[in-house]
C-alpha cells in the first residue's frame, strides 16, 4: 500500500493582503519550484484567507503531514506548501511562509488562475478549502 492521504477541510474569509505574496509567487525560482513540485505555474498573487474560529487549531494537524517545501534563494524565507482544492472545484495549494510571528489563522492560497476573479470573491466572502496531505 502507498502513503495514506488525508484531507482537511477548513473555511475562512477573504481579506486583502499586503502584496508580498504576489511578489513572492512571481519570482522565477518560486514559479519553477511550484511547477516542478505542484504541477502548475502560479498566478502572480495569493488569495488571503483568515480562518474562522472553528479552524484555528488546524495548523497543528498540518505539522504531522509532509509538506512540499519551497527552498529559498538567499535572503528569502522558506515556504511549506500543501496541495489544496478551493471550493471543491479548483486545484491550487496553500503556502505557509516560515516567517516568525506569521499569524496562525491566515492561509495564503496559490493557483494557476486568479481565484478572486474566477470565483468572483471580495473581502469578507467565505471560502472553503480542502487541504491534501500525506
């Protein structure tokens, strides 16, 4: 038998970020690693999700799984990725930057398309994400 795959369902609300995710996702070495490790070229930008209170402890569950690591170039932080499905229909991934003090209740979602446009999302809208991990 192969590895056991688990799914974690979480939900949260869309909010506008600082634009740092867009800069990071647009870097050539990040795009290359995401294509090689996750199978898609990310849209330059992330969808920021603030988890609802019910899902605040889920990051501890992810620590038991094996992340897909984005190995940084000098001067950048490491990122952990997990494959994910957004609203049960769009493939993407969540990225957890390894930055001190990064909020436990925030997810950054990447995908090969602009999720805000495709799903017609605005700040405050609820989003469901299914995270895949082994």
